[in-house]
């Protein structure tokens, strides 16, 4: 959700599969709430959470974890998501689709630091194919 109240583009709104851990956490959160709006995330009064409230609460969580909350924004979670996938050898094409990019070029441009391991796979493969010759003493 953006400040203007919706996703960045109409194509940004899509369904994704969630890990079981997330599904269970969301179900527990929903069952603990007593609201009439059927919201998973709401304010204490039961109204929808604004972008401002989300950033504020996100930063409070970071502060309580010993990080400096004002230096972070929720979009950092997206960068972490890309980094974790990249570090676990998920193909760049799959990462690109998961974050909703139209091509891998966008993913490579926006997340070049997070996808470094994916980019370096080619060099690693070439090192294995063409190892340095051992020098004789």
C-alpha cells in the first residue's frame, strides 16, 4: 500500500503463495482481533492501517530489536526478500516474477547488490570449467 492508497500500478495487485509460517501467523493475528471490517491489519480502533501508521509501527519494531528504526522503511523487507532468494540459489527469472517485474533487467537494475551471488554464478561456473593450471615448483 502506498501513500496514495493503492498499489504502485494495477499489475502490482496480485496473489502470491505464502509460506506456512506466514499463513499461521496471519491466522493467529486475525483470530485475536475483534473487528467488523474483516481486516488482518488494523489500528487499535479497528480501522484500516494507513501507510503512515505502517511505517511508524514498523520502525517501533525495529527500535525494539535494537536497530535504528528511523533509518528503515517497510520496502527494506522487499530487498531482504530478494537477498534471501538470491542467497539460496533461486534463479533470477523466478526472483523477477516473484517481485512482479516485467523482465530480469528491472530486477538486476533495482536489486544489483542483492543479486550479486546470482550474477557471480557465471564466473564460478567458468572457474570450475577452466581451472587455473597448477604451477610446477
